């Protein structure tokens, strides 16, 4: 590649990572605010779905460029992933998390959490379904001639996040009965901690993983997530 083209690619990917970081960090912040959690969960979901899709596609680009010497085409990205965030997650975890990287720090433990924790899996499902169809649930309800295929984000959140939290943690089930406000506060903290754990892992992937120099130099906006402490969080139970 010419020097000019390299500069354009480097700058464009870095800017996309910056935008992704802002979207995700704002989504994490809003999901912990009582108003958005109780009355407008679709707002943080829009931010998280958009931010995660952008970031995962950037990581896919970094990995592809490092291993093939060229960027993937938009046609290939649409064919393989389109807006399917769950597929993007699986690709990144399967290809970018090399054996060497998995052996560093808490990566092996983090990857196990991402792939097996029922609440995190439910969160991925809610965000993925939202990205694919549920973000237009209200319009679907009035515009589809037949019953809409989308579901209400509030209902999906209750089924795949809150219900699973109650199944996994008996204290949460009891809390949902005795103090629903505190139950929702703790639920939002669990989701925020899970997302921070993900971003903590991604920033280390971009710096320490073998996905290319462009990933390393683009990681700056994500470094704010390095303040997350997985050991401290686990002591607080909500990110086991």
C-alpha cells in the first residue's frame, strides 16, 4: 500500500474505534441510570448495538489486514455478518483470541465468562435481536400486515436478562420480591460490569493480541476501560 493509503486506512479505522468507544461507554452509563433502565431501555440498547457492531467490524478488519495484507470488502462483510453481532462475537473469539493471547493475564478466564455466562449470553442475544429487528418494534407493530417478527425490547430484557439473573442468583430472586428498585439497580450494575469486562478484554486484544499494528495504534480511545478491575468486581459477586 502507498503511504497515503496507509495513512487514510489507519486514520479511518482509528476514528471508527473512537466512535465505537463513545457509543459503548455512553450506553454503559445510561443503562445504570434509573430512568433509562426503567422507562427507556431502547436508548442504551441503540448505543450498545451500534457501538459493538462498529467495534467488532473494526477488529475483523484489523485481523483480516494482518493475516491477508488487505482489508475485507463491504460485500464480504455484509455476506458473512451484515448486522449479526452474535456472529461477529463468535468470529472474534474464535479467530482473534489466539492460543498465545489466551495465555496472557485474565484472558482465558474472561473468554470462558463470555462464552458460558448465561446472563452475558442473554445480553448478547438481546443486543443482537435488537440490532437485527427489535429496534423498529414500534413501527413494526403498526406497519406489518401480519403479526410483526420483532419483539418489545422491554419484554426481551425481562426474559433474557432479569429472569436469568433470578435463576442464577437466589439473592436476586428474593430481592425482586422485597425491593424491586434495588433489584433493578443491581441488575444494571451486573450488565455494566459484564460490558466493562468485555471492553477490558478487547483493549488488551488490540494492544497485546496478534491482530496488527493498526489495532495497536487505534486502541487509545478504549484505554479508559483498562481501569476496570475484574478481581475487584468478582468480589462484589456480579461478574462471576
